[in-house]
C-alpha cells in the first residue's frame, strides 16, 4: 500500500470506525512512511484536534460517540489544553480541562508542563467564562513525540508510552478555548 493509501485508509477508519482492529497497524505503517518534522511543519500543530483512537486502556483516553475529547494547541503562544465535554448542544455548558504550557524541544518532541485543571463552564456576556481550576503539581516531565502530522491527521506518542491518533476539527477555532 502506498503512503497516501495508508493515510487515507487510517483517516477513514478514525472517522467512521474508531474502534477498528486495523488502526494500530495502520498507525505504525504510517509512522514508518511519513515521519513528522516540526522544524518544517510546526504551524500545522496549531488548532483543535479530536482524539479518535488511543492505545490506552484509560476510559478518558478512549473515543466515545457522546464525548468530545479535544486537544487544543497554540504553539505560537506556548499553550495547550486537553478538554473532555459532552458532544452536541450541552458542550458549551461544562467540561473538564487541563491547561498546559508547551514548547518544541526538537524535530518531533513537544514538552508539556501541566499548569491547572478542573471544571470550565459556559461563557458569560462580556467574554468571561465560569471556571473552577486548581494548580496542577506535575511531578515528572511530560512530552509528546509528534510522529505524523499533516493538515488533517496527527499521530503522537506520550511519555507514558501511549499512542494517540487525532483528527483536526475544522469547525472549532483556537479563540473559543483561550482567553
């Protein structure tokens, strides 16, 4: 299979069948064929990404049809966040967020320093957002190796050994998540 065929097949499975048993093999094949280089493609990292598959057994790192599992990255300003929220009209009411400082370390690695996390609520008139956040005491260095990156697809491996496959959410903008 050619690189475009492998990539297209993976994207289709992530969109339509995110629990398909072929995904791990497609991820590994694409990582070997289409390695990311953040020195050339860092601007592609910016945006709102939806987790569609992960190698983790943790329930909050799994795809669910009723849940938005988002990763919002703004590398130009050195910030990012993970956000779990209900999908659909209730999405704006509340979610669980972990905010982080991020920075590029080399051609594939991004350092992640978690700062605070907790509940985020709806946006109020005037732009303020209700939120209850606590400082996070990170006891270990965290990082993500970005192994595949294009305009639609991102594959990365975390410091705990988990592999993630995410698709860009073109319908969501960075400005909706950061003040």
